[in-house]
C-alpha cells in the first residue's frame, strides 16, 4: 500500500518530465515513514540540493495528497547506501537498445555550426522532398561528427509523416546479407527487396572496400532506384572518389548527386554543443570549464558527449561544492591521458619496422621471408591490441590483407609470446616505445 501510494506520487513526474530526467533524479529517491515524518533518502548532498531546488515543492503537494502528511514533516536525508541502486540503474540504462537512442536523433536537437551547416541544410531539404533534388545524397566525414544523427533525423522526420518503405542498413550488414542470400540461392529476393525501397539509407559505405561483388550489386541497385527517383542516402568516412578499394564506376555514381562533408566542429561550435548538452543533462558548468573542455577536446562530438557523461556521473555520486578546473582535470584524467598517447596503426608500423631494422615498405609488402613475417605479425597484433580498428581495417593498412590473415597473426603472436622469451621481450619493448 505504501509503495503503491509512492508510485502514484512519482507517476506524476513520469508524465511531466523526460524519461532520462525521471530516471536520473526521481527514480533513485527512497521514501520512508517514521513516526509522523516522511523521509526521502537521496544518495548525496548534490543530489539532495538538486531535488530541493527542482522538485521538492511538487513532491510535498503529492505526498500531502496521497499520504496525508503535512509538508513540514517531509524531509530530505542523505543515505549513501542508495548510491548502489542508482549506479546499477545506470548500467542498465547503458544497455538499453540502441534503437531508442537513434529515435532521438532529430533536426531540432542537431546543433548547427560552420562545420556542419551545409550538411544539415541539405539533409533537411531532402527530408522535405525526398528523391527530387540531390540523388544520391552522400554525406562524409570522420567518425563522431553527426552523420548517423543527420541520417536518422531524415528517417525519423519522414516516418513521422508516415512515409513508407524506408530501408536503412549498415554497409556491413548489406554485405553479410548478400553473402548469405548468394549461399541460399535467394539473391533474387535480396535484389528485389532493396530495389523496392522508396528511400534507401546505407551507412559507412567504406566497408564495401575491395568487395567487388557487393559493389557491383550495389551499383545496379542504386542505378535502378535513381532512375525511379527514389532517394539514396549514403554515409562514408571520405569523399567518394577518395575511397580506397571502391571501383571507379561506383565512385563516380556515388558522386553524381550531392556530396557534402561534415568537418570537425570549430571552437565556437564545441562551446555551443557543450552548453546545450550539459543543460540537457541537468549539469550547469561554469563558462571557464566549458572553455577548458572545448580547448582540450577538439576531435569530435561523440567525445564531448562521453566527457559530459563522465562529469555528470561524478557530480552525481560525489559531494562537490565548487566545480573547479582541477576537479574536472581529475575527473577527465583518463580522457586526457588517452589523448596524449593516441596510437595509430601507421605509428605502430613505423616503430616496428625501425625496431626490427627493416624497411617500412618491406613490412607492408607481400614478402614471405621469416625475418619480415614476424615483425609484420607483431605489428598487426599491436594494432589489434592498441587501437580500436577492426581486423579488416587493420588488414587494409597492411596492403589489403584479409581479416583472417590478421586474426591468424594475432593468434600466432599470442602463442609465441607465451613460450618464446625473445619475442616476449621484443613485444614489451615495442609496447614501451609506443606508449612514450
Ligand atoms: P557519426 O555517424 O558521424 O560517426 P554520430 O551521428 O553517431 O556520428 O554522432 C555521434 C554523437 O554525437 C551522437 O550522439 C550525436 O547525436 C552527437 N552529435 C554529433 N553532431 C552533433 C550536433 N551537431 N549536434 C548535436 N549532437 C551531435
Ligand atoms: Mg555513424
């Protein structure tokens, strides 16, 4: 009965505020009645002040209504034990399926700056009138700059208008599905499906690199769709004709509509993004902190988001009176360190070839001498262990090796590392050299 009443109280907020805000602030509250008092436990002081400022007035009215308790008997109290509950909750929240996140990508929550204005405007234009202007619409740029956000903004806005048959697929899945249908003798069905789209959205097309059969099929699919004025929307990490391993005919087809770049955000845009996103998360950072983050993290928006998440979690679970630069530096220690030691595959290749006294061109060649194979396999393994690249991407850096070759190299080096002391020693020296 008690909890049922409490549920009724909080249901009010459930309807009134965004779910993320509800989960963050209302759900962790724990009520208890002792004698005549109604206590609400909160995890820390910061949390308590926040509740007091934003929700307490309404909570008092609701508690009076459902529990018949006078507002002077309603008290907020800190109880550290409940931290665990909200922490666990956050983990669950992170596991939430990605679809929900993607639904939130809209034009209205895309922050516009010099770096993405043209991309935004063209995407918006297409969402108003698909198939009639820029076809294909080719959006390219480095990771974390908002390509998927804009694609989903188009998709979500068209779906809201009940637009039918929007097919969205990641290139990787397109390849997998095609291979499967070739195996199952159902390639005709596959072709028909993609050619029936009114809008075909395909993400990260660089994945088609060196996959000739897929490229051919895709070429005819988009040819067919463009003929029928069906909109094609594509993203990639670089300009169509700069893509490695994509045949020329497809490249020029991809570039025959409108190709727009999203650049890394300028400082002003980074500041704008940080202010807007921190407010969305209910954290209010002094301007000099925003400025500090904008000055230190320049590469992409996804990184700015992770930084704000980290700060939010810290402020929520620790008592801080003042948000100082030093505090932020402490919170962001990991981010600042990773930044210092950014390791790339090219750097690994350079250091490994120097270490083994072989030419970089030899390391990347197809030569099969033992003195070259071993360093090459070590370089592949280091790339797998120290960067976020996939096996296939690593293979591409090594003169178009397949992902199985890279996988084989990693397994082999792991085995050797455990039984061959010289290899172990060299591997560790290389690790040290790379982390300088
Ligand atoms: P990409 O597809 O280019 O790798 P995403 O679209 O996945 O990048 O963007 C990464 C994150 O940054 C997403 O959460 C997205 O909402 C956010 N983001 C990127 N650009 C902007 C922007 N201009 N305004 C608001 N959020 C953005
Ligand atoms: Mg993306």
